[in-house]
C-alpha cells in the first residue's frame, strides 16, 4: 500500500517507519528544511528506543523516503496521515491551524486531479478536539473534491515504548462514516493485530474523544496518587505499601499508580487542558480535570518545598546535582518536564545546578540554556554538590554505586522525586533521604550546612 505521512515529528516518524516495516511504501513530508535534510541523509531526528534500526532498514530497502513536495507525495498515495502539531493555545484549546492549513492544501491538490482521481483516505493521527474530522472534511470539500474520506485514527504511543506500541497495539481505533474507509483501514492495520487485539470501529467524534478520555484518565490516576502521597507524608504512612495494596485489586490494576513530581510530556498536560476547554465550550465542564491540572502544576513544586524545608528556607549558594531532565525515561522530550520547573525554582533561590540525563542534555538547553552545567555522566554531576536530586527514573540510576555518590557529595543527602531508591537501604548506608509519600530517612547527627 502507498502511504503519505504529513509531518515527521514524534508521531509521524514512528508511524511512517512502522508502516514501512510491514512492506508498505511510505513517503514522509516535512516543510522544515533542516529536519528534512537530516532525514534524507539517514539521520534520525528523535530519540526513541528501537526506532533507528527500523528507520535505517526501511530506507535501505527503499520503502521509506522523505520529501518536501506535498503534491507529489499525496498524488501517489492512497492513505494520507496527518501527523501535525496541535499546540496548546493561550485558552487551553488545541490550535488546529497546521491541520486545517494542510487540509486546504490537500483540497487544492485533489481539485487539480479532477474526477478521475484515486479515492483518497485522509487520516487524522494527531490528537485533536471533537469535531476536527468534520472541519478537515469541509476544508477539502470546498474545493469541489468528491473522491475522499476523512478518518479519525488516534495514536496511543508511549514515549520510550512507541515502536512496541505501534507494532503490537492494545487496540486500533478507527472513526469513520463510510464502509469503504473502514475496510481499507482494517486492511492496512491487519499485520499489526494478528494476535487478536481489537480494531474498534466508531464514528469520528467518538474516536476523537477516546484519545482525550484515555490520556485524561491516566493523568487523573497519576494525580490521585500524588495527592495521596502528599497526604501520606502528613500522616506518616508509606505510599508504596498503599500502592501495592491498591494495585492488587483487579478493578484498579497496578499501572499509573506511582507517585512523583507531576506528569509532563507532549500529551497529558496539553490533552487535559484541551478536553477541559472543549467541555466548557459545549457547556458540560469536566470539573474533575480542572482540579487534576491544578494539582499537577502544584505537584512540580513538592520536591522544592522539601529541599527548602530541610535547609531552613535558605539554599543560597547551595549546589545541587540533578539526575534526569526528560519528563520520563527513554526519551529526550523536555516538553512540560517537571525538571524545568524544579531547577528554575532552585536557581531563583540562589542555588546552582549540575545535571545529567542520558538522552536529554541537549534538548534541555532549549528551556534551561546555560543557566546550569551539564555533566557527561551521572557521577560527574555529583562533584561539589550539597545533595542529589533524582528527577527522572532512568534504569541506569536505579542501582548506582552509592560509595561513589557518598564520596563525591559534600554530605550524603538525596531528594528522590521518583522513589527509585529503597528507604531501608538508604538508612543502612547512612544517607539522609527524602522520597514522595514516604517517611524521610533523617541523620542522627551532623549538620545541614
């Protein structure tokens, strides 16, 4: 099958590469000359485990190519995926200017082809508010185009596991109003659901809401656990034990019950706010999500508050080591990363920071620039630091050499924003330790200064 992918961001590049892996011919379109040049020179432009092997293989097999020529790409393709950004507007809504702009361009291209053109299927892969498929349809139809369908096919890719999620999806959601488009989409996705995972057909509005509903619900679970962790801190309970007790209930399950320093990334913050805005616009505000968003913003300051409390509200001149900058492990994505909020708060109080992230050192510079120092490895970040802050739960941080940590820090103090270390072990190794929703491990002697 012939596929055009419009937009080579995170979703577009993963989608295009994975479709090529099943034997399709995929042409990816982008209007960013610098990015396009890298892709055409076989340079992958995002960090995603497992993607580069597929990327290089399918370029080599000439199943995956990149171009800036929208017209040639869509004229030769049956399936046209819109994988375009929908940035959050000032009012919280999703900005559709890129999607509707491309839809208008498609209409003009199809119009010139006349009535004998091949039936085209335009697929919204971007996360978009309810009603977007209708707007895309109207933007194309106004050019007197008839041979096309518009489908809503939301992505459910977890950064760090995107290749696995695409190749072995839990489900495929197809929103369409025509039998033809539904059958063609099912044929396209058939290689990915051979183990029996469902392809769920629905109308476009329901498909659009499904994506927002799923992300908002997961954000709500994380937020609930963060609120519960803060409560545990007050009453002396251990949120990890509570999490295990909750997760063993089959009605609840074990996933997304880990407390921390707030969610970030390209999806949860933007999607929660977009659903809030849409619900208000339609006169049915989802008030629970308004609280979720407020709590998440506040949660990003919890670790800073612990630090300030320990140092008697005076960290001027203190130097902190930070492990982890990306919003989650296995990605270099810094969008809405809690680390940015935390580090900026520390800097505003007169502290300094040296940070290390296995993938995000470079992307972090967009938000933090030269206000901090970047280390080449986790132990290099510890030099002359008063304490270590763990802000992203990369696997390589889970079992470090605590002897090196203790030797390099001025004092053995850890503020663990992801609860990756065992408090009992911290006590045994004589560290001062603060987690989220856990009893702190405090020194029996020594000074904070």
